[in-house]
C-alpha cells in the first residue's frame, strides 16, 4: 500500500524546496517565464521529450514507457493571483500585489516530483505519461491555448489535483459528474437622468433602480432555478455617484453567475436579462447588460472517478478517499481538457495542523491561505498512481486494472 508513498517521500525535500521557490516568485496570467525556467531546470536530465508553448509559457514533457499502452496526461497550473499575501511565512511572496494564494505552486512542485519518480520507473509504464504545466488558469484559459497547440493529441485520459486547505492532510475528495461550476460574468449599466439631490423629481435616479435590480436578481435565482440544479449569483462590485448632492446619470454593477449545468446557465442568463431590463424600465431607466460565459462546468468522467478512488485507497489507505456530496461553485479551466478526453480532477487535503477546525481555515484565494506541506507527498504519490494504474505494479496489486 505504501510503496508509492515511500517513493514520494524520497523526493519530498526537493518538492517542498521547489514549491517555496515558486511561492517567493509568483507570476500572473499567461506569461510565467521565471516559473517555466524553474520547471525546465527541475526536469532536466530525466530523459523527457520536452517542448514549450508559443501562446503562453507552457511546458509539455513526455515520458515514453517501455511497453505499449495509453497516453496519460497529468496537469498542473503555474500562475498566481493579483493580490497581496498576508502571512508570516519566511518564503512569503517577494513581489507586491502577487501571491500564490490558490496553491498552483504546490500543484507544479508535486507534478515535478511525480515526473522524477516516474522517470525512474520507465519499465512500469505502458504507453506514455504527458506532464502538462499550464499558465493562465486564473481567468486566462491557458488550458484552451495549450489544447489549440496540441497538448491533447493522442491523449487517452487526464488527471489533475487541486489542493484544499479545508481538508486534513491524508485525505482526498472527488465525485463523478459535475465537480466545479461553469462561470458567467455579469456587467450592468443603469442609465437615468442626472440632477440635484434636493430635487429628485427633476431627475431619474438610477441608484434606487439599481438597488431594486440587485434585489430582484436574487429573487429570480431562487424562484426560477431548480434547487437540485443550483445557481449562485453574486454582485461583487457597485459604483454610482461622486458626491452627496448630485444624482448621477448612471450606476454600474458587476458580478458572477455560477451553475453546474449548461441548461441552468442558459436559463439564468435569460432570467437575468429579463429582470434587469424590466426593473430598470419600471423605474423610468434603461439598462445595458453584458454576460460573458467563462469556463465550462468541470465534469469528471465516472470511470476515471472510480479509477481515482481505487488509486487513492491503494496509495493513501482505506480511509483516505471521500466522495463529495455536491459540486463546489468555483470554476476551473481543466474543464476544457475534460470536454475533450475522459478524466478526473480531485481535491487534496492540505489543512495546516495548527488549525483546530478545517472549516475555519483560510481557503484558496484568501490573503492568509497556508498549506500543510506534509500533504504534498500524498499529491506526488497520487499523480504517480494515476499514471501507473493498469500497469504492472509489483507489491501494489490494487493498482492493476482488472480485465
């Protein structure tokens, strides 16, 4: 059971060192040249067929096994977030306004560790393992760029991990079907007629109209969407006016819509447009509405979810795997990969040991998010296990795929 954990433990120091180095030097969007250079240096000498991208600073590395078989893709994202880190870590971000607050530094380091182990077990690999190091997950659709550049050519199945500070180290969680939501951005401008704040009857105030629209949108979601096929609508940014005695001509707000099915996404888009225009008109205003669909729903293949459950149990122990009762409402551009090939994404527990209640631990995208680095060894082992599942695995028969 612990064969792969033992192998992962042997590279843990290197994995943690790389993670901390990446954490100190976060990069944003599609252009991660420093991260790319660090990944290339870490992969050097492993005997991999390596190529880099043109549309982004990606790295694709192929490990060809000694037996015929499928191509298994293992993916890690490399970019950080445009935010300030407020932790007391001695390897805190050195770049103001940038932070690895979503754990992509851990994803990249764990995948490098898996590559190091698998390169030494080439005789156990049927087919090939493709390592996908992808920039631009945080809103830039880097996965789609890499797909356009051929990263999925010949790929038979795919796997990715995402850390979770809300789960104890030693646990992993997954579910078949929808794992993460599809997202749609919403931008609205309400236009009235400006005037003096002391004489609103001579103006058409867009602010009360905007307030009514935002309230009505929440009602539209709860009244029109099936509770078992949920949607979340959050207005996160509102701007109106400049001072105390001026009624502005316009008010502006924006937010996000999250759904776990394309059917509900279509329905909520129709409800939002109808509600915004109708309420604005009732207040004597007009409104412009712009909705832009972002990442699709992240859909795990049932067979690949079952494969992960087997690997998790065999690698981490019988009580390590959790089946999530419902999707999470975050978005993920690994969804583009899962639209093209069967695959699975799972969550890996990394809650710090000093957090008495994991539910209260700062989550991903928090300025105070921390990671239990003891959990990284589990992530390395799970990557290796997913690559070897179905291949000869001496001492670990649970990883042998049944006929």
